[in-house]
C-alpha cells in the first residue's frame, strides 16, 4: 500500500494542504559552521505530497582543512555525493531557471559547535558513504535498505558525533529531522542564490536531457530494488 501511495503521489503531484514551510528570513552565505544543515524548500513535489511539507531535501555542510570552499554532502539520485557549496548553489540557480516553482535554500546551524573530534567523525562517515546508492525503499518498506535517502543520510552523519541517538533512520523525513533538531539547532535562515549563468540553447537542452536521463536511470534501478 505504501508503494502504491508513493507512486500515486508521483503522478498526482502535491496534495491540497497547507504544508509546513520555512520562515523567510535571510542570512549571508557564510553564516554557518561545520555540521550545519542545508534545507531545500519546494524541490520535490513527490516528497512534499508524501510528507505534507514544503521542506523536501536536506544536506550536510562542512569545510574540511585544505578545501578551497565549503563542501556539501548529500544523498540524491542516484547516489551520495560531495560537491562544493558554490557549485551546489549554482546548480540550484540553474535548475530554478526552468522550474515553475523555484527552490529555496535555507541553512540551520547548531546552537553549540561540534568539537574537532565530532566534526572528524561526521566527515569520516560522510566520505565513506560517497557513492552509496540513493533509495527510498527503506522508507516505503519501513526497514533498513542498501540505499539511503537524504534525511536518513544526514541523521546518520549526525549520530556519528554521539551527540544524537536517532532510531529508525530510514523513517526520518526532511521535515521530521528539522523537528528533531529544533532545540539543538537554530531556526533556518535563507541563503541567497547566485545569478544563474547564461547558457546557450544547446547547453540548456543538453542539461535538461542529462537530468531526465539521470532520473530515468535511477528510477529503473530503484524499481528493480523494490522487486528484491
């Protein structure tokens, strides 16, 4: 039944509710510390419909020694990846150019900074997870799976500090994670997106087809996982 509801949500889009959203306050793009969370609002209508929230994605933010820019770690179709924060924000700005409902990016910072050892533990877990398949099978089937979804990944990274002891990570949605962290993290504030770089028609078409093919490829693999 859960699988059926998920695919019905994919076809129908967002349900007619008043979803949870983030208050619109702004902060500069450097207003963060290691272990901060990035929240995406209105990035996925399926997640919005299933969770009844406009908060639809979460990622982790770090600035490891020697890195030229802060790094974003996230679980996203088709796998867990690492990307620089400037590139990440540019990606979203480009995607917003061809979306009817633009995405917004927010940052949540911990009220108490993580220790050096805690940051290293989180980074170690995040780096070892790079390449792990992205999957919602665990959420739909209500059990741990080979793959991992965005807030499941983020909650496991946070538990590497031993400051948190979340359970049933596969059931934690982006809005649920925000709720769980409401006392230990500050309220989300918005990040300003850069201007989208100008693209030729050929480049824009190639990006669109690349995104489409990537999603189709992930969907095929994910469908096969549900058969096992």
